[in-house]
C-alpha cells in the first residue's frame, strides 16, 4: 500500500486547530502539537504536557522532545497548538518552547491554547518571530 502526502492549506488559526486531528489521526488532549513547515524534512509531532506537580524542568524536557527533531530536520517554521484547560502548565511549556525556538532560530508562526471549543492566542503581531 502506498500513500501520498496530504496537502492542507490553512488560512487562519481555526484551520490549524482543525488540521491537528487530521495529521495526527486522533484528537489530542493534554498535549502540545507541533506543525512544521519550510525545512529539509517537514513533519508534525505531539507530546503530552507535564502536570502541575511535575518538576519545572519537565517543560524544558517537552521543548527538547519537540525541538530536537525540528533542528535535525532543518525545519524553519513551526506552529504550536496546546490542547489543555490548564493555563499555568501551558504557559510554562510555552515559555520553554519560545526560548528554544529563539536559540535555534525557528520562526513561530502561531501558538494557541485550545480548550472546550475555545482558543486563546499565545502570541500577537509584536511577538511573531521573523
């Protein structure tokens, strides 16, 4: 059986949120999803978010799990979708991801937290990395 790549054209944040279950094959919960673009080998990934009781360093571990492969595959642009109702955990992981992206010069196109049918932008126009 052969498969051809799926091409999705996204125009807005809502399209990105809808794309995540399509590219993963399931609806993520308590997760951060990374969608990549412009690189030697683009890919998409998901990992579980730490809990509030996990050590603060767990956020750095999540960042490395996602950003390590992005660096190795020459990715230049990323989107982060946080599927969680725990704003504190999301902010902690988002901070680690943002630092990691700055260090390896990855442009963050969008970052949002999604919960119960709503989404909350984590970056604005002044925060977008060129």
